[in-house]
C-alpha cells in the first residue's frame, strides 16, 4: 500500500487527489468516450483482452456473480439487468449484454476470422520432398551433361569479372576497359573470374565463381590507348582561386575469342 498523502497535497490537487474506491478492486474503471452520459468502462487487470466488462447507466448498481470474468457481447443499447433499451448513450458506450464465460466460450474464441493479419495474403509455400528433389536434381544434371557432351547447346554467353566490373559477353564481343593491362597487343589471355555461363536451354551459376575445369573464356588484346582528356575545373570568383586538373585514363580493348564448357558437372 502506498503511504497516505498529506493534507496539503490533497488541498492542492483538489478533487483529482481524492481516493477512488473502484480502482482498488480487481476491475479498473475509466470514463467513457461519450459525453452525453457518465458511463464507466470497467476492465479487469489480468491483461486478457477478450474478457471485458461494460457498465451502462442502469447496470452500475448490479452485482455480478463470483466466477469467471464476464464477456461483452456486441449487442448495443441494452442493459445488463433487464435487457431493455438504455438511453443516453449509443453503440458500445451505453450498455451491452453480459454473459458468463462458459464451457463453449473457449471453442468460440478459437474461431479466427481469415484476414490479412491472421493469415498472410500470399499463398503458403510447401517445401518439396527431399527424396524427390534429389532425384530431380540428378536427372537435370545428367541431361545437361549429355547436351554438353554432344555439343547441342548452341551459342554460349558468360558473365566475367574484369577491372572491378561485370561484363556479359559472348563470342566475338569487344570490351573497352578503363584500366591498365600488363599484356601487350596481340597477346591471348584467359579470363578466370567467370560468374555465369548460359545457353538456350540451361544456365550454370557459380557460388560465386565457376571452376576453372568447368568453363574457359579466352580473349585477345586488340588495342591499348588512352582516353580523351577530362578537365576538372575549380573556380572561386573574387578570391583569386582557380585550379585545373586534367585526367587521362589508360584504356585496353579486348576481343572475346571463345567460350567453352566441359561436361564435369556433379
């Protein structure tokens, strides 16, 4: 119990500091939002949202039986004692039908309306059977190996990582990279960082790279030159501040010669 308030505090606070006997009970009461009446909404302190009690103007003096908490049924404008229509408040503010939670109340509470909050709006995804998934994976790998062994895959394309960029290339494509490459013009090089290789019927995706024994992408250095001069000018008027910077990037042109894959999938 909190210590009693001094008299000077009661005089200063006025009627707001007077004790409220209805707050000392297990059921807390608060004023209704309706201004036309002085209804009090009583709520048990157990924290259960489903068991609430609404007192109308005719049900304030009614005594409730001991037992489970009463439930509020959505029947507006009816008193809890006589069932007659109550005046002075509309909707759930003026009264309601009180029913004691019986054996069938738990079954009624289990019935949840299907909404966007009770169930997701997207369809529930069912995971496949691991045995069937393994069997399907084996069939797909065997079919792709047969297509690679017989060469029935058509023209290939690949995604390679070169000069901090990703390039989607195919045979006889040209790549202009703004970076210096130590190879000389006419040298044939191999691009080892291959992220993806695909055809019309299948695609091999690395995690993140494909193995060197699975795919081979070769290119030839065609040209090594410099970019056009880029001028960065900074000027601040009336301060004698002027800076000029010319940026020239080295450039290398590559031609993709071939993209080959080998049937070594597992």
